[in-house]
């Protein structure tokens, strides 16, 4: 089954930088989820008037699917955070609506904040899955467990640098504007053997899913500015 999933994503243009077997082994250790914002949930464009940048419900659903899968595996709602270099009102909105644990805004040294994140929430760097897209994220990618680079056809040299420096496990075929985050999360769910059961239980609003939602709603989102 995993071979079919791997080929499905390869055929669409996704790139496995780590061997798929290592990618799967790393996935099994994940207990926390970390997102960059611009270029991950969107195309990275801003209007310049502090309105932030948009997100898609397609990607929002993916974040929920991933958290539910990890809840099923680990027995608790995974620590979930956004770390962004700007103050994005839409990031704060999504995080609060979806009961993420924390949004770190106006962060210039992401590695420093990542270390504080791990200490605060008692998670090891190797237990974190990180979705990112650009240079400010690379030092975090160097230290965390699963690293997924949201692809961008214009970043030819950056992608080569990331590959040569082993700073990602997978590079998506789609960019942030075209739901690369959804691609990355569906791949992760498939390789964890969770995709079908997560979709099936969400579809019928199963008792398990309702329990997860009940626990998730107890989380109060923190907004921390650098």
C-alpha cells in the first residue's frame, strides 16, 4: 500500500528527499505540528496594510485531519503552532478558530523560538513535523523531525540547497497558492495508514471524532509576539 501512495505522489511531481522508509519512521514519532504561514497557507503576497494574508479551507481541513490522526495514534491533541515573521491577523483567526496552541508572530530568529516552543510544550525536536517554504525556516528545519518544504517553481537554487543540505524530507509538487499543504498532509496521513479511517470517521462525525473535537475545544490559543 505504501508503495502505491509513494508512486501516486511522485507521479504528481512530489520529491522524496529522504528515503520513504525513513520518512515513515520519522512520521511515527510525531507528537507536535508546526506551520510557517506565508508561502505555506497562501502564495505569500501581502497588501502592505497589515491585513495579513489569506488561507484556504482546503488547507484548514487538512490541519484538522492531521491533528485528528495524531490524536488517534497518541491519545491526545497534538501541540500545534504557527510561527511567522509578521503579524498576520488571518493566522491568528485560523489558529483561534481551530484551537491551535500558540501563534508566534513577528519572529525573526525562528530557531530561538523553536527551542523555546519545545521547552514550553515538553516536546523533543524530533517529535515535530514542520511545514515551511523559505530561508527564515531553514535552521528550524535542520533540527526538527519531519521537514516538508512547500514547493515553488521559482525557488530553483533554494530547492537545490535544501536537498544538498538535507533540510527537507519531502518537497511538494504544489505551492502554497495551490494547496501544497493539503498535498503534504494527505501524504503524511496515507503513509501513517490513517487517511481512510480519518476521512470515514470525519464523514459520519463518529463518536471518536466527537471526543477529539471536545478535547480540542478546551485549548485556548496563545498569541505571542517577538
